[in-house]
C-alpha cells in the first residue's frame, strides 16, 4: 500500500493524535511542505487536524492558506487507530506547477546574482522574472529615497506606459503600494486603484493598471530599502504578494554583497592612500628635521678639520656638533615611536599606554588595561586607537581630560576612550590617518569601531577586538 501511495500523483498525508506526520508522499510534501516523521508546527493545518480529531469523525472539507505558500484544499477523514488522513484536491497539482515555476524563476535570479551583475541589470531582471511569474502586465524594482520612491528597474509585457526607470513619486499624502509598504514594511496588495489616494495611484489608473501587489526589500539592519511591485490591468492571483518575498530576499542579498564589495574596495584604497601619505610625512620629517641636522654636523666637522690648529674654536664646534647630533637622534627616536613604539614591542600594551599618558598634553586616565601580553596585532591596534583618539581630542575637541577604559569580555578586548570636549566628530570627513583609518585597522582584525559624538557633550570611541588573533 505504501508503495502504491508513493507512486500515485495524488497528494496524500496521514497524521496521528500528536500531529506527527506518519506518512506524506512526495506530492503532499511539495504542496504543503510537510515531511514524514515531523510534528506539525502550530498553524492552519494543525488547527484543522485538531478540529477533525475532536469532531464527529465525518469527512471534513478544508482550505488552507499558509504564508509564502500557495493555498491548498482537500478532505480530512478518520482512519483506524486514531489516524487522520488528508487528500488534497486536484487543484494542488496547479499549486505544484506554480511552485515549480516559482522555484525555477528564483534559481535564474540567484544564478544572475552570483554573476555579480551591475545593479541596473539586476533590478531589471528581478522585475522581469517576478512579472512573468505572476503573468502580470508590468513589474518594477523601486528604491526609497527620503520621502520619495524612485523606479530603478522595470519590465513590461504590454503597451501600458508609465513608471519608467527614473520615475519619482512622493510617499506623502498617498495610499499607493509604495507608501503602504514604506509605512508597514510588509507585503501588500491593491485590488482596484480607482479611488486610491495619491499621485502614484493616479498614474496607475491613467496608464491602465487596475491591481498590483508588492513586497518590501529589507536591507541589513532591518531597513526597508525599497520594494518589488507587480501590476496588472486585470486581477492578480491570491497570495501573489507573498510569492514576491523570495525575489526581494535575493535583491537584499545582492545589495549586501555590493555594499561589502564597495566597502572592501574603499578600504583598500584608503589603506593605500594612508601608506602613501605616511611615507610622504616621514620623508618630509626626515628632510626637514634629522637630515638637515646631520648635514649641519657634517659641515661643522669639515670646518673643525680646518680649525684643529685653533683649540678654542675647535672645542666650540665640537660642542655644537654634539648638540645637533643629540637633537637629530631625538627626532629619529620620535619618528620611530610614531611608527611602532619600542616600549609596546618590548613591554606590552600597559607599559606603552602608561608612557603615552606621561607624555600626554591632557590628563589621561587609564582603567582596566590588561597587564599580561596580548597578540602583537591586537596590542598595536588598541594602542593606536587610544593614541589617535588622544590626538583628535587635543587638536579638534578642545578637551581637558581623556579617560580610557578597557575590559576583556566574551572573547573580546573592549576599549572605550571618552573626552569631555565639544563633540561633533564625523568619521565621514576624516582622512585616512584619522578615525576612518582606525576603523580600517580594527576591521582588518575582525573587530568593530563605533563613534558617539553628540555636539557639546564630548566624544566616545569604542572598539571591540577579538582576543584570538591568528
């Protein structure tokens, strides 16, 4: 019997009093998502089976619409040993065909996303696949920009006009789908645009559209980036808006990948620019400082050679040369400390920060700095986060004190640097050697950097760095 049921194209399932699917053939699983051996989660199907088990036992006709799946209908009936069977109607085959068509469209979009297309091409392909899947007249990928919605990709299968790429419609004073999705962040539909308030709805009616469905594109962090909208001159199928969610998820994935690639590229450019700028700074400092002093010493020694017969003048030249040499060495040591403080390499983070505090032009309070040695990249990153924050507080914040707190929690070194300056720091306008450069350094180690700088209340820089560095 099981072999016969497995072979039949009818969709058949069987459940016990625990809502365990003791049997589900392939057609049933494809139509409902229910797999044999699994207990049904709470939902419409579970509720119908409970009602059947507590009823008279007479066959029961049911119709079930679950989120993100095609509606199904069929007959529930009682078998021996308190088992309940469920045979789907022939309409389930249409649902299976639609599901297969939907999965094929999603695979094509996913394959296209994997090819790293230009955004414009992606938006057009997503609109086309969604529009064809729902047998619609038109489809569009739309992005939110403040109080407006901008069409960034469009497909049309008829002569109906409007909503070309670049079309902008306002979200205010509107009950169209672009405004509804922006307000709710959920899929929505409009059965008839006649009488719907707003400029977008007027355009839909003017161009011959009657109904439309839409689903939001939710970017990282839960932000509603935009929506995918499918419109028709007729009526769109039931639950059509929920069938769009697979496409919008792929759009969100593509956006995240594009953002990550753009940020990686920008980070690499900043690192290269920072390296070039640092080399130029070192070259300038060497030329204007230590190099000139050493040249002066060489000149003095040549003069001294000619004055060896004049002891008093020779002694004065020697003293001057010695002074210049000491100053040149001091400048070279200062440059070396800027590259990588010797005390940091020799004695660790705590000693390096204590040395920084003794030389700080501001009172620098240190709390919770680990006494033991950490991984060298971790120590360097933490040191330069503090050093750069100190530099910014002195140069820009007009601060009178800097407080550094550190702690090791959840496998991370947490660093917080707070000043009492004027605030208003903006990493977007800092150069590669400033806050943006620090973020690159921290993120390269798998960490994160955050900035809190409300005007008038000081600036707080927080860094979290993984303790395990390979």
